[in-house]
């Protein structure tokens, strides 16, 4: 792959911010906006706004975008009565999904209902291919009524075709705090899982495991680097490999109001070390991206997306 596509939303208080945006890069470092910085896809169902986007390229040639069905601009002060607690308890039990063959022409929005009466919300989906089972694992964050909506955890389902999905199961939980925003990567036969921990510590953590859905252990060197930031207001980890073999980790900073929010880059020589160093000065962005995912693409795909109208 020769280029990168970043699928994200924008920090705006109006409904157009919580839609699907694209950005492009040939090096994963210098980014440019697509479609003049306007949404490339609009949510027309559910809350009519989407956040926390992920995108996956399948083995059979299709692309899928999944996102949280949530619009603060449309619903925070009305449907949810100005309360994040209400969103956690009464949020959407669906994820929004679109599919495409070419990254330009996208299907109608589909609402995929994974939650049952126990689920209070479904947030921040991500997808990884399981080489052993030859299927796709979709994982996300939820709070559940059976736990009195305490300590959000990560759940998952499996699919081979994004049409039929297995019953959701627990992937991981943390006994002393909630966890959200899971992102999992496979490298050299090991799995690496980034999570946002709500406490102990508060902020992003990195874990390592031998199997996708098995036990993981904490990479303490990563905790030490995160502690140096002096601020815990980072979420939405997403990572990708640069052409030089190094890893870039993007963390979404939400510690201030307005345009100061958005992704901050961190670079590590390898993911196993956990030594991700903040690297703002070497990156450029047209505006601050919010919670999304990076996909490696070809130059043919890059050029096709760049012509988006």
C-alpha cells in the first residue's frame, strides 16, 4: 500500500460535525482534507449523526465503515436531557454501517442491532481480521443493566460477511474502572490492544496477548510514557504502520473546549516496546480530526478519493 485514508468526524457543535469525513496522506504524516473539508457521507437514521468511525478492507474486496449512532448536536439536550448518564443507559443499541466496492460509492446506511435489553449503549466500534477463524471480530464499548451500568467493558461479535453476526460476548473488562475505545493490532504473531481506562490509571493503556480474545498483560513502558504527558484527557486510540516500519499512534485530546481538541501523533520504533513519543512537530493536518481510523490504500484508491465531489 502506498497511501493512507483517515475516516473521522469533526469537533463542531452543529450536526454537520458528526458525520463521515475523509482525509488523505501519501506518507501518513502530512494530511489533506477530502471534499473541501465537508462530509462525504451523512447519517440519515438513528440520531442522524455518527461518531467514532472505523473502516475495514475485507478479504473479499468490500469496504465497510462502522460508527457509533450518536449525535450530541441533535439529541444531547433533547432526547438525552443533557446527561451523559442517560446516553450510557438509553443510547442506541445499533451501530451505523455503510459498504463500498471502491471507497467512493457507498451504500445506503444500515443500522446493525447488536444490543439487547441489557445493553445501555454501543460505542466506538473497531474491526480486526482473525486469521485463525477466518472471520472479522467487531469490538466496541458498552455499559449493561445487569451491572447497573457501572464500569463499561468491551464486547465483540464475529462475522464472515457483515450480514450474519454472532451473539455478542464479553471481550475484556477492568475490575477497578470502566474501559472504552478498544483498538487491536496483530504484529509478529502477537496482539496489541489499546484501551482508554477511566481510572487506575486514567488515560490510554496498552496490553499484549498471544491470542485475539484471550488473556492480555499490560506493557508498563507505555504507561510510563503516557504519565509524562501530565494530562489524562486522551481517548480514541488508533494506530497504523508507517512506510519506514515505525508505528504511529493517534490519540484524541479532549482536554479543552473547541478547536484545540483532536488527534495528537505519537511514534514508536516498534509497537512491542510501548515507547510512543509525542511527535506533533513532524505532522500536519488541515484541521483537528476527531475519533476515527486509518486505512492503508493504494495510489489508485488515493487518486479516486481525492477527486471526490
